C-alpha cells in the first residue's frame, strides 16, 4: 500500500467520474482526464523550472523531440502536434536554441522549412532528470485521484500501472 492509498478517505471522489448526470460518459471522462492533467502540470511546472531551467511549454517541446529520431521534426509538425501557434513556437525554439538544447537547420529543397532536433546536451539532461520528473508525475496522479480513477488511468497508460503500486 502506498502512502497515497493510506489517505484515500481524505481524497474526494471526482463528481464527474460516475453518475447519470447531464454530461455523456465521454465528456465526463474528458473532464476527469483534464483534472488529472492539470494536477500533474501544476506540480511539474516548478520541478521542470528548477531542474531543467525551462518553461513547461519548452519542456513539452523537449519531450516531443526526445521521442523522435535524432534528425528531429519540422517546426510546422511540432506546432501541429502540440497545438501551438507557429509564432509562439518560433519564440520557444529560439529560447531552447540559446540554451543549447535544440538545433535548427533548413530543410533541403524548401526555403521556408526548418527542422528542429535535440542536442546531445538536451538528451543528457533529460536522461539525468527523467526519474525525478517521472516520480513527480506519479505522485501528482496519486495525490489527485483515488484508487478507482488511478486504475482507470493506468489502464489507458499501461506503464503507469506497475509504477503506481
């Protein structure tokens, strides 16, 4: 039993998680997911700033690029995947480039195309801090939802199931 399970009685049940309310099941599930995401994001913001010295939005860019081949992605694709305006993304990529965490290069044959990729410095930094960041997410989820909600979340993200026990 984890420390968060010991305080299950202290955790209110999410009012959207069950019942025959006005919202259909899909919208209730979406609202529960947004609440859990908000709790994780709030906790992660400060840890990301302290450990990586980047904003949460810049951290999301780093995470997205970390899952890509070393060649990176076109900036338009990054903007699409993160749902960010291209002008905002250009600013954030500039900040990450000045910090030595990403590189930018022109796409061959396309004047306007820009490819962005993680640097070795960023890969090392993410590798060094990944356990702390994963623990922060795990604890935020444990603190923001009860066992039933956590089980449902873990069924969506199977790797979390073993980590939260």
